[in-house]
C-alpha cells in the first residue's frame, strides 16, 4: 500500500459513520486528479443552474415586494380622499367613503330627519326637521377630519374602529326650535322631581353616606345645547340621562366634600354631656346630638340652632325654680302655695347653648352643671333648704327658722294694701344688711324727698323692700297694716329687728306668703 493510500485511509470515516451519498466523498480527496468520479463540466453546470435559480428567486421577491409597495401606496393615495376602513361618523358607517358621499347622505337625511329624545323614565319625545325648517348646509367639519387622517397609517384601520363626531352644517329656525323644546312634556312638567345630593345620614350608631338621587327636572341650557349638537350631527337619538340634560345632584356619593361632612358629624357625636341636677342627671349623647346636626347645600355642617335651644329650654322648664309657684309648709304647720319671687334655679340659656355646642364640637365627654344665672341650694324638696325667714302676710307674723327650728318670731306691720303698697309675696334673698340707714321716698322737684325714715337695722330683700325697725309704729300685728301699713317694707319692733339682724346674712332666704 502506497503512502497516498495510507493518507487516504486516515481521513476515512469510522465504520459506524453513515455516508449519505457517494458525491460527498469527493470532498475527502486532496485534489481533483485523485478523485476518479469527479466531473468538472458537470460541476460547473450544476453551479450555473444554482445561480440561475437564486437570481430568479430574487427577481420574484423583488417583484412581490414591489407589488405590495405599489398596493400600499395606491391604497394610501386612495385614503387621501376617502375615510379609513371601520369609520363611523355621527353613528353612521362611512368606511372608504368620500366627503361628497357623506355630504350626499347627510343632505338626503334632512327631509325625513327625526330626533328622538329618550327620557330617564323611558318615555320618548321627538323633534322633526320639518318642525324647525331644517336645511342642509355644507361645512368644513368633514374636510378637517379627513385632513387629520394620515393616509400612510391606513393599515391600522383594519383592526381599529374610528367613531367620529362631526358638526355638519345645517340651518334651522332657532326660534322654532326653542318653542318646540319649551313644549316638550319633559320640559313643561309642572311637578318635576329635583335631584338630591348624596349626604350623611344617621343610621342609629353613626353617620353614613346616602347615595344621590336623580330627578327629572330638566336643565334647559344643557338640554338645548345637547339637542343642537345632535341636530348638527344628524344624530337621531338623544339619551337625556346620558347627556346630563337633567339638573344634576351637586354632590355625588364619592365626593370628598360629602366624606368630610360625614367625618365631622361622626366627630361631633363622639361627645357626651351629662348634666348634674343632683340627685338627677340628663345626658346629651349621640342619639340626641345626631338630631341637631345638618348639612347645607355646600356640605357645611351646622347645628340646628333652634333644636339645641329647644332642648335647653326644656331643661330650664324642668329644673328652673325661680319665679315658679312652690308648695310651702309654714311655721304653723299649714301648707300654702307661694308665688313669684326671684330666688331659685335659673339656667342661663344663651350661655348654656354656647357651652354645649363647644363641648360637642370638641367631641368631649363631660359631667357638669349647666350655666346658671341664679342658683339655689338644692334640687330636692324646697330648693332653699331649712334655714330662712318666713313672713306671713295674712297673720302679720315673722319667724326665723334655722335648720328647721324656730329661733324667734315677731309681730310685724307690712305694706298698706289700701294705698297700693301691699308687700308682694314670693321667695327672695337678703341682698345685704347694714345699720343706721335712712330710708327715703321719691325725690321732689325741689330736691327733697317725699319722706325720710332713719332706721337702726336695714335688711333689704326685694329691691327697696326690706325688714327694719320702726319706732314710729305704736303697735304691731293684727290688721294694723291695713290702716297704718308701710310703703311695702316689713316693720318690726326694735329688739326683734336687732335679733333678726344678728341671725341673718346676705343670701338668707326670705319667704313671703299669704
């Protein structure tokens, strides 16, 4: 075996290698001369055929691409003057149509045009073109839409729908249209239902938002504009609810203003005010406060002032004692009714209103007394306790009672009823006490006084009416007051007046009764 054969043997594939075709073995030889099967002419012919095929394929591909480009450009040129595929204008399909096509259609719709108005109660009313003398007029709207259409982007219209609204020129009698609109039942409804904004409402535990309610009161301005827009576009149906032709609620349930009002009201009802009328109490809590809160049309939270004041007035009516008739057990053991006087509990209603509202606005939990303009000693039994001066205007007797015990008593002379100076009944308090005072009557034109009376012990309890000694009285008690009575004061013997003076202080209760 020659060396060349040895060389060839080394490059041969292994036994298990699959040799597909004999022609492939040609390339295992170092040169053409050593391959006995090689045909140079056949190989060149084969290469030439292959090149020819490639050229033909190239020509075909170029031709196809050229054709596609030509088609694309041709269609692009077409859409210079035509609307895209899948184009609707004012609800009508005008795919691949020209402006002239659209205008021709629009003009043809005028004579038989009818606009249907669908209300929120599903009733339908109509406006016809004939009723308003409607005529077609060419406009610039279609041209502007077509100009905005990029013809080279036409392929996207194969899968994207274009829904256009175009104001197409029309002419109609505006006065006739206004008259027609005014005559519509939805507009001339004598009893329309107003829309109601969403608002906070109390559910028994807290404030939540109640959804808005849509009414059927027409917003004439909005409706007129919507109708004109539909006329100009030859749109045949107007959904009044969708076009918001009704007066809309000012606030919807998702409005931040409504949420803010709700939150503020919930803050207020956190408050709890317990009034102390020992042994009784009155509580102002969420159940009460919720009934006082309201929101105005701008979602401002306010107190219903009159309701709050009415509540305080009821408290005053229940717990005030000043000026009210009282059942009183006298020193003699008799039960009488005492009327009038200023002593007793009296709530200052204006101040209490301010304080109560302040408590609520701060969300406070407090226990307190109401604001008083007058106070008494107790809310139980008689409100002045068991230490007081009793003046019986009928028997003309006076007693000083301390801790329920009689400390002294005296005959007296009270005001002369026959001269209009009767001592008024009622419950009062000693304003102050002083010694060596001079009591004076009305002042005369000359500067003098109608009368002057020096006294040693002066104890006023009802304005200028008080208790004092009266050395000018020769007797006390009985019916003397009817003939020799005072100008309203309670006249006493010197020693008795001195005794009372020593017992009492400013604020001591004085009960005058018949």
